[in-house]
C-alpha cells in the first residue's frame, strides 16, 4: 500500500496583508479538497503543521481547519511540529494514517504567519529551533547559528563565497517564474556576491542574500491510498518517505556533515529502489545558502568539501544535470515555517503532473524532497512518482 497525493493548494508566500492564520488555513484547505474533487464529508483525518513558537497568540490550532466547513466538525484533527520541518512532519503523519488504514482520505495543511511579529521577536522565536544551552545567546539568532556553520565550513574547506552567491543567484532566478514566491526578482551573481548597503553581512560570512525570507503562507494536500487514488483526476505516489532525527546539540555531531540528511537520503533511495541519477529534480531546504551547499554533499552529489563545484559549474541549475530548487527554494519563495514542507510536496507534485507553469522542469518523472528542522536535526526525504 502506498499513499498518494491526489489534490493540493498553495497560497502566495510573503507579507500577506489582511490575512490571518485562520484565513490562510481555511483557504488552502478548501482549495485542496476542491482540486482533488472531494468534499469535507470524504475526509477521515486532518493534520495541521504549525510551528508557532510565539508567532501566533493562538497556540491551539488544529481545530482551525474545521473552520473551513462545518462538515469537518468531529473529524480527528491533530497539530504536529518539528521545527522548520513541521510541514513534512504533518505529511508523514498523514501517510502513516493511510498506511494504518485509520483513514481513507487525509487532509494535510501547513501554515505560518510570521510577518506580524516584531523583528527582534522573530529572531528569538526561530532560535528556539536550536539547542539553547549552547546556542541561546548566539548573535543574530538562527542566522547566527548558520553563520557559525558557514565560518567553520570555510575554515575547513576554504572560502566558498562564490559558490554561496551562485546558489543564491540560481534560486532567485528560478523564483521569477514562481507565482507563489515572495521575491520574484533575478538578483544576479554580482549582487549576491558583493557586500553592499542593500546586501550587508548578517552573520559570519552570510549576507542578506544568503538568508531565506520571513514569510506568511499556507499549503495543503490531500492524501489517499494508491488503490483508491487510481480512480482520481491525478495521483502522485510516495516511492519513499523517510524521517531521521539527530541530536539537537551541534557539539555532539560533525555539523559540517549533515549526517541526518545523509542517512535520510540513503534510506529513501534504498526504499524507492532508485539512485540520485534517476531523479528529475530536487527541492531542498535552503534556509541559508550554506545549507544547500552542504546538502549537495550529504545527499551524495559531491564528496565533502566539493559541493561548491556543482554550484559553480551549473550542475544544479534549472537546465543542469540535476536541477535543485527549480521553484526558487526557500531563498526566493520564502519560508513560512509550518507551510514549507507541505509547499515542497505540492510544488513537486505540480512538476510531476506537468502543472508547474514557468518553473516546470521538462519531462519531470521522479522528484526528490529534503526538508529539515533546525541545523539538520529533523530530516525528511520524500521521493515522488506520478502514477496517474
């Protein structure tokens, strides 16, 4: 038995004036059911991915999905959270409900409203995804944590500022054609590489263009067992869905290896019976450009310290051998924490069904997803394949 995605919805990401957390959730929930050709009565279970950590005063949010339609009343609804991988945690919870035959149809929603929070509080909220006894006083918050990772990477393997700028420029260029993206502007390599008033250093060697955007947004998808999904309008199957959780303290790990990411990819590829060369594209977690660079190595595209070459040679460009983040990634699209993992699965499904518009990868057959929480602590890999 394999879970399939049979419908989806995606809001625009960004500073969404006039929206509330509730309105974001209910809009995508209704749109996803409509896209699947199903109604509220068909839903057997609801899973909401919502990180919160102080972004919303409303901290009991699972039942907000029921506001979509009164017919959802009395359906099982659960909120899940796993830092920046909260959306993928919700997807995995939905898959498990399908696998256990606890529900025939599962509605998964991921949402976050971040921009209504004052800037200083945003940093404090995000820092809660790190190990506070070690990192709680880090300047620049969570960006400071990845600034330290970038600095350590540079010390071990040399200055990789060119590669980070190339990754940022690639993702901003890709995001121009993504109608959901927060920043649809091709900034170019020189702007991303050069320190300026508009692109200052934020933490360590990371500049503003190396950091993902604070966003509001939501995404939703509908899951169904493959045997039932074959009768639907469309069906995108999970060839694999793996979750690897690592130690929270960075001091207990080689933080430059992203070992949890590596293990999650190994398990997923083995489960799916494929190799990286079989993938048409990958959506990966570029919360910071240094994260995408290290992920190239952790997933097995390059040996440790050699991921920069892939970026510089265009290997991961949209027209490269393995396009990475054809959507523009978190860098361009934005990173509303609870919505991110669900968004990755929605956009990957759109690619595989040929519905991705301007960001479409030609002849996309097999898509890989990596979503992580914290500094490679919560690691989720999905491999998706269209079966209808």
